[in-house]
C-alpha cells in the first residue's frame, strides 16, 4: 500500500497548485510559513489575490533577489518580501483585527492532524520549546481555513483522524483539506471526499484516513499539472 | 480587483429596509453627505443608524430622520446647534435612542471590526448607562462589560482612495471613519480623490483596503457644517 | 448671605485662571466643552500643555479668525480650531485609548453636582433628550479629574454635596474642585479645603457646602488677577 | 516640552531589577538593538521581557538572555534561525516562558494601552493555551477571557521622531512598536532621525507623542538580521 501511495501522491507543489485554484479574484489570503507559501506562486492568471502577513503587511509580492533584501520588509516567516502596488503597512493589533475580525477570506496552513469535526493540531508536538505564533488566531478568524498536508505521516499513520491526539490549534475550524491524495471538505462532523488522485479508489483512501470519509455526490479525479 | 463604483446610487443600492448602518463623521467633519443623500433618494425604512450624533439642521443624518428612514439611533450625543429633527421625533416617541458613552461607542465599533465580542471598560460603571450590564472586578477596580457593535453597512468619507480601497482622511475628519470601515459587513467609502494604485504611500495608508468593499469618487463633496450655515435642506 | 457670595465670588475667567496654574509643563490636558475651554487661555508662560480633544486631535491651538475656519478641523465642541507644531490626528478608538488608558494628565469638566466621595453628576438633568458624549470616559480615564463650577446653583443650593441626587457621570472620580469660592480636594471621602476667597470664613463656606468640608493644614486665600 | 535625551545610557537608566520591559520588533525588523545593548551594559536582573520572539543569535534579546538579565519571556514564538540561547536556558529550567498566541499578545498589549482590563477572543478556545482561563459564550460561540498586558517600560524603534515624541515607522518595522508605546508606563523610542516639530505631518503621525516619554536619536542603528548574518555577538 505505501508504495502505491508513494506512486500516486501529489508533490507539495501540486498540492499548493490545487489549493491556489480555489482562491477567487480579490480574495484576501494568509499563507502559513513554509509549504503553504508556495500557493502564491500558482495563482491563476487574471485573478488577483491580496496576501496578508501577520507582522503588518497587505499586498506583498515575490521574494526579492538575493542581495536585494531589505530586512525591515519581511513576512511572518521572517523572509524578505517585496510590495505590490496598493500595499499597506499597519501595526500588530490592526493586523490581528483583520484576522480575528473575519476580514480574511482564506487562511492556508499546514497540519500535524485534522479531525473529522474540523479540529486542527499543527503547533505542538508536545516536546521541546513550544511556539505558537499566529496559527490560533488564523484558524479562528479566517472565513475559510484550509489545510495543506501529506495524507499520512512518514510512518504511514493517518493525518486525517477521528480525533486529534496532539495539542489542538483550534476547535472545529478546518473547512477544507488539500492532501497529497485528495481534496476533502469538513462538513457536519465528517470528512467529505470531493476529489482524489486518479490511481486510488475511495476504499483505498478510506484505508489511510482516520474517521469517517463520506462521499456526497460525485468524486472527481484531481487534475493537476506536473510540478 | 477593482472596488470603484460609478455612482452614488449604485453605492447605496444594497441597503434595504431594516438594515443597520454605521455612518462616519463627528458633527459635520467626515460625514459622507453625498452617500447619505443618495440613501435618502433610495429611501429604505426602519434603519438603525450608528453615528456619534443624531444629525444637525436638515441635511445628512437629520434629513434621513426627517424623511422617515430611521427607526433607531445609536449615538453618544444627539445634540447639535440645530437638533430639532431628532428631538421632535424622540420626544414624540417616534424614534428609538440607544445612548452610549463616546469612548465605549468607539471601542464597541472597533471590537466589532476586530472580532472581540465583549470587553470591560471602567466607563459608565455605577451610572444609569450601565444598568443591566454585567460587571466585573479586576485588580480591585470595577468595570462594565460591553458588547461589540457591528453593522450591515458602513458609509464613510475619506480624502484619498484607490481601487483596492486603501484610504486616507483629511485632518479631524478621520474620527469614526476608520473604525466603522472595520465594523461594517459592507463598507462604502466616498473619497475626494481617486488615485492610481501606489498613489498612497504604503506607510501612509490609514484604512487598508481589506476593510473597504466599494469606493466612489465625490470630488466636490459638501461639508455638512457649511451646508447648515447656508441653511440647506435635503431633499 | 447670597449677596455676600455674589460680592466675593470669582468670575468664570478667574476660576479658569486658577485651574490653569496647576497644569504643569508638558501635561496632556482635555478641557470640557464650554467654560472649561477658557483654561487654555490662561496657561502660565514658560509652560507648554498639550491639549487633547476627543474627536482625534492632540496639540491644537487657538481658535481661527472668523471666516478662516476649516470645518474638518474642529474640537469636541464642534468649534473650529488650529494646530500647534507637533500636532497629530488619530481615529476615535485611539483617541479614547488615550483617555481610558490613563495617558491624559488632567481632564477639566463642568459639574451639576460633586459629592464628597468624588462622585460627579454633570451629564443629565433627567429631562429632555439625553446626551453624554465623552464625559464618562474622561472621568474614568484621566489621572486627575478637576471640576470647574459655581459653588452654588442659581437658587443658592450647594453644588458640592453629601451625595449626588442627579444621574452620575462617574463614581469617586473627582480629585479637585475649583469653585467660584474655593479650591477643594476630594480626599478620603470628604471635601478638604485648600484655598478660599479672602472675604469668606471657613464657616461661611461650610454654610454653602453640602457634605463635610474639612481642613487639613493651612487654608490660604486664592490669589487671582482681575479677569 | 522636550523629550529628547542625549544618550542611550540615560534612556535606559530608569530600568532596574525586576522590571517588566516590552521590546518592539518582530524578528529583527523594528528591534531597538541599541537600546537593548545599552540595557545590557546597565545590567539589571530578573527582568520580564515581552516580545513576539525570544531572541536570535547572540545580539539583542538573545544577548540579554545570554547575559543573564531575563527571568521570564512572554512571547508567541520563541524560535528563530538560531534560537540556542533561549532554548538552552528554557530546557535547563533557567528561564520562564509564558506562551501567548500572537494575536492575543498584540490585543493584550493594545488593551493595556487602551485601559481595557479584559476582553474575549475566540483564539485558543479549547486548546491548552486557554487552560485555566475564564470562558464565555456570546451568540452561541465560545470565547476565552484574556487580560491586558502592561509594562513598566517599553523600548521601541521608530524611523522619524520629534521632541514631543511623535513617531513614524519604516515599513514592516512598525509591528508591535506602536502598541507597546501605548502599554509601557515609561516608553523610550530610539529614532533613526530626529526632526524638528512639524517635521512629521499631523496626518502621518503613527504614534502620537502622548504615548512616548523619551526619544533618543540613533542615526546609524543596526538591523538585528544583518548583525546575525555577520555572526555578531554582544557584548
């Protein structure tokens, strides 16, 4: 089974590409540090999303060239950014007013575990020095909270679970999961399969998914480019 | 993304009967007179209006009240040099008033925009304006619990605006406008000048566009105070 | 008695002048609408206070000449103002953060009644259309809350009272009263007389003061210029 | 009124043992490195430091921790590219950590400056970071009650400043600086350039001087990120 999964699973770039297709023109979007940041690269042409970063910038653009960084112009991951026309700066309380006040259309984050009731665990393994950042605000504030993740852990354990066993980031907050094998909505306390990689059956997916993996209408094959 | 609208009528068209509408301004400064008058032309009824005051003379919010659009005012100071319109309706029991201390009004609006459903303030503790509200003690001092204030619509006035909704304000005409922009589910800004993207320095943006849904240019906007000194009446 | 009072009482300008002498250099001050606004005129030379107005201005100056008003540049009383160098604009929530957050050194207001425990009634007579404005925030926020007032009402009733009978603005908030006859601190649940007009005795004052009028050390005569 | 000071040493001189100190910045942007290093030179002990992070490399807050000034950190993200200094002390039980979600940290600081002793937020509800905190339900949704956060001192970094303490900030170096200026009982700003009164347009002031007690010019300020990339160590 794990070989089959490996063969069919999407690359991180492909997961990010798929998530990017759901971002509408004019959406305000916050991308989590790391893998979710790739989503910005895959915005469909003719659509313009505005990217928000917790440390007080709206409307940032691509990373600058190496050597051209200005370290007063960074994102929440402390990486250097550039500005698009129409950008704005603001302080931290205003930045989190945008988040907590429901002004962001989408937050896209990574996950350790997502439960079928929408609970998310993505901030603490319970070991070492704890650090939370803005994740708990984002999952309680954005209109849509989307997770990008491998479908299973490196050991093959489900990351979509009946109930999170790791420390929670938020309760009932996740609305959609883009995994390496499927696009899954969290609705009514269960996972609802919307799209899956072509090579696997719904039952194959159920075998590597904790909790209930329901279907509700047609399940289509994920169409993604080679990335 | 382009939030520019071509007309005031289009800007107020989503506002229907029974809506809650925040309207920026403090007295005449920062009052979006042209948006208000366009709303009077459209004529929705039973509105709840949130503003610091309750209109002056016979233009702006006073004209809204006079024309029968307003069922309830939420404000801190329903007095002005010419408060007749509100006074008469209020004393006749034809309009409801929720009186809120000015700082609590501002903070409730800011809380609405910031996703804070309730907060504690020392303001009004022990007074009749806190009657019936929960209280709590922190570090030996007493506070009143106040709830956020949100609105279906916010109508505001800005000086410069761009197509993404970034705004600046002219002097003390800023007042309630930026926080109402945050607390309105659908915020419409009338701007004195529409500038191209980048026409407002990112460090000088006062209201970032994320809080604004529509922008309409009114380059010859009237100042309410000036209208009242001229004895203007709308319509 | 009322003739004696009339003869010795300070003018409003003199009360405002006396209050102005207690404002230290660099103080941030909010002056209530009307009579308290006169305090600004009487700032001692070599001292610079910064005046705050609730509608979002710090550092405003004198009124403009008639005909030169800009009605976007007004104070909380909706009167036209001008700016001093170093002025700043801000929105209403920030303005009341300054007030509620304890950043103002002094708020100076009028009063209907002040009680010996510091309670203040100055917003409602209980009749007509109620209006409160920023008074309840100011009395709970400023470090010092000072009242300017006639010592008695037009009917000769005490305005400094045992207990307020009118609707309260704030509880235990007043720190000092500058009346037409005296300067009185509110301390430990009683009025403490600090200064009085020269022509009246302490007992004369007690006769027109509700509640306990205590002394605590020397009572000096108020020295004010003719105004 | 003149809030200008002549030296960094004078600026940090009131900060003694056991003080709570807010320090602006997010990572290296907006971090008042020169004020921090002056504080290390003075050497108070048992400080509680409030910052989004817990230092990076061996300069700034990391150097404060390394030099033994800090008993407790209140922050949201004590991780960085080189978090060794904090990590080792923390894992050895030599420094206390209060971990606060970033938006709650910002709002608690803003509440401290705004005189709001407590507020409700959805953030962290149902998580271990809300354990032991009061909760409440509003309109069918659950919230956590959070308390304001104040400090004896705030050390911040600004771009322009004048003698009354009016400030502007450079790009994303704004971050926590304006709200910490509000929440510090005594706020000291290091500014890149001191301008004459009127050198900042009243509409472009980000932090009004009422929130600032002292201003010191550091025209050649170092950026923490740049220092760390050079492998700098303080002292």
